């Protein structure tokens, strides 16, 4: 054991710092004083997070390293022992001498027995992995490599022997004196039960995620209703990602439902159409629900007649349309992603790369919201039609509709609707937030990882929302542009919750009033769900293409406290990022460091913020950190 690489855990439950870990330097000095050669060292946060640790260790253990020594609790040692091909030893005795002990949600557990056996057993713990906690060898009862107590469990000692034999350490083990267990130490049962229960909710198709209380019961069983005709609509010309549309009408113009009022202003842009028939009152700046004041909008006085514009005509049957014609219809009718992102859909349908699957996101993983659930139940045929249209547009041989298992009625209905189509299937997925994010959905359904900085098309997929599929069906079969959408009005403080089909441009306050108003004083209104929804500071704003819900929930008065470095934010980040590191490097102004941490991959799902025991507003901190990185990206 002459050439040693030393890894120290930076420890959980400890204030963040960027200084050298004292144990790392002290151990290295002691080893060198005894004639050992230190081939390198590494200080890593949360060694027990195997996903992150594997990435950080990749390529940094030099060739010629004979052994790896780990300074951590037993969790970190077991993790490193599984990742590295050389013998791994612990330099501490279950608990490092500063007293920290990991509780990460991994497949490894540590009983904190304070008499660690991992050096003897090749990094596999006989206390927690062996059903009988035998410490001197197997009982002899294993059959076909499985434990006699639990046939589903591998025999820990057979695994230990296999690893020791692979490392050439069998004789070393057999020459060890008999081990004696100190049973006065706290047992592992309680810790193991907690970790096992928590882990059952992790790694279900994609890394991380959380399970917030769903609160769907307010509206999930309420059928869709047509919202009453608004007297006036205010339709922003920026209801999509990209350049705002240019107005093509002016005050005094008569308009009809589906008439173009704003033309597309660039490749990443979308046209805007009138949701009512009537007279244009003004084209002027108004407050936008997401962008704030000063967004150019078209104000229309509704005549209540709902007269359709002459351009609203059914197109040819889907079978007769070419892929280019489908894309052009989607483009002309102003279809955008209706799950909240509002990216122009026609751009997705021109990927320039081979696509082998179109995925429909019916997860609706945000708490409270039930708009997509009702669309699945009440417009199932339209969703299938829209999916088939997208499949034809991108020449995809397969279509998939993912629905979370908290919507069994929608799953059963959609399974019935897709029976005539051999190339379309329904996936019932275990409920997990943020399953609806397209990269998570692709990982869950297709088993494909979208690389950092890449798009779904780079792995052969197009992802679209259920309401978007329905809008595409309307555009083709009716010739109707995107002029209305389903909105859930819900939450503990909405007097009469409901699901409504609402004209774009309808005033939010009118909708709240129609639902009986707000019951309570200390209430927060959000456009969207509680996780990614935007606070509604002014209710005199319109419904736009991405408005899937209005929720009224209790205000949050928790106070931000100092980070205790529990590591939960790393456990739950679905993008496998390090929110704590990003937050701290942002405070230090380290743009280069932030870039290395892939800060731009964050899509603000708020899993980290939801789980944070210190109640740090991590998403706003990370968004500020993105601002530091933008100048570097522009240079590159």
C-alpha cells in the first residue's frame, strides 16, 4: 500500500466553505511521514451521493494508484468502493472524528457502529448487507447466491469474497483475527428503515424529484365549463417564447374570432389571433401576467356574437396532408406549448434531425392543477388526432402518451382510444414531480438522457403537452387558431373551484369573481402551480396561451436561515446539478465555476427550494447566478 489516492468527504450538516478539509491534509502528512506516496487528493461534497461522486471522480484517480483511502462515514466508503476498481480503505471508524454522519438517500446504509469492518470486507458492510450481520464469514445457508432469510437478497458474504478475490486480498482476509462486535452501539434497523422508505420514492425513472401533496381533489372531478363571454379582452402580442408578434390591426378595426391580429416576427415567434368578435379599442401597452407592465397588447370590445373569421375553415383530412402542410397549419394557427413553456410548436416539428418518438405529456405533475386531466377525459379523440398529426409531421414511427397513475380514469380512457393504432401506446407512470419536464419524461419513457445543453430532438424525441395536441387537432379539423384554453381555478382559498374553457385575453379578476372570490386574507395567488407558477401581483391581467391555472394558496412566511449543508438539494435535483454549490459560487461571483457546474441546465422546477430545510430561495439565487454566466456564453 505505497501509492495512495486520498478522498475526503466535505461532510453534510456542516456550513459551506471553500477551505481545505483539515482531515485530508493531516492524513496525507501522516501517510507521507510513513513513506507512502500520495498520488493525489480530492475533497468532495456528499460522497454518499453516488451519481454526483462518480462524475467528480471520473479521470482524477491517477494511473499507478494502488489503493484509495476514504475519510468519511461508512456511506462514502461503500460508495467509493463500488465505483473504483482498486482496493478502498477507510481512514475513519464509521464516524469521522468531527462527528458528522451522512444520511443521503442512496443504496448504501451505515449503522454508525464505530468499529468499521469495511477495510476487512472490501467496502461491503456485513453489518447492514448481511441479514444476520455476521462479521467473520458466511453462515453457509445461502442458495444460488441468495440469503436463506430473504431469498430476494444477495448473500453479502458471497459478494465480499468475490470482491476480495478480484482484488487479490482473500489471504489477507483469512489471516485476520476473529472480529468481535460491540453490541452496545445503536442498531442500524431504524436508520435502514428510514432510508429504505425514502429511497423507494427516488430513482423512479429519473434521478431526484419530490412528492409534494397533490391537492387535486378540489377540481379533478369537475367537468369543463365554458367561461362566460368577457365584455373586453386584452390580448398580449407576447404570449410565447421569442419575439413578440407585430400588430396588424388598429383602433376602430372590426375583428372576428380567429382573425390574425399580430403576425409572427421571427423564426422563434408565433402569430396572435382574436379570441372574440367585436371592435379593436386600442393597441397599447398593458400589464402581462409573467412579464409585467409595458407589453404591447390588442384591446377588443366583445360584441358577444362569436362570429368566425373566413379563414377558420377545416383543412384536408390528416391522411391527405403532407408533413410540410401540417407544420404550416401549426405555424399559421399560433400553436405553442401549453404546459407553461409556450415555445412555438412548429419549430419543434422542424427538428432537422431524425425523430423516432413523439411523446405527449399528460402527467400534470404540478399540485392543484387539473386542466390537462380534464382535457384527457373530455377531448381524448382530439389528443390522439393531434399526436398522429405530429407523428406524421416529423415522420416518427412511435407515439407515447404518458399519464401519471393518480389519473386512473384518464389512463383507462386513453388506453381504449389508442387501441386502433399499433404505433401508439399509453404509459402509466408513478406520480413524481417534475415528471412533466420534457427531459425527465424522455428519461422515464424512453430511457434516454438528454445531454447538458442539448434538446429532446438530439435524442430522437419531440415532447408536447396534451392541450397542445388538442389545439393542433382544432387547427387541422376546424381551422381554429389557438384562441382559448382550459384553466383550473383552484386552491384552498377559492370559494367555488372549477375547470373552465376560457377565451385568451379574459381578465383574471373576472375569473376569480365568477368563482366566488377569495376566502381569506393571508393568501397568495399564482398563475400556474405552486412549484413553477408565477405570483399574480396584479389581478388585472389577462389569461394567455400558457395559463393552465389560477391557484389561491396560503402565504408562506418561513424565514431564510443559514444552509446546514444537509445535501437534500443535491438528492432531489432532477437535472443532477449541485444547487448548494451553484448558490455559493453565485455569491462568490465565480462565473467560470458556475459554467462548469452546468448552471444553465436548471429549469427552475423548485425541487431544491421545496426540500430545503433552511428555506433558502434557491431558484431566485440560481437565476441570479445564470446572469453572471451569460456574458461568458456570449463570448463563446
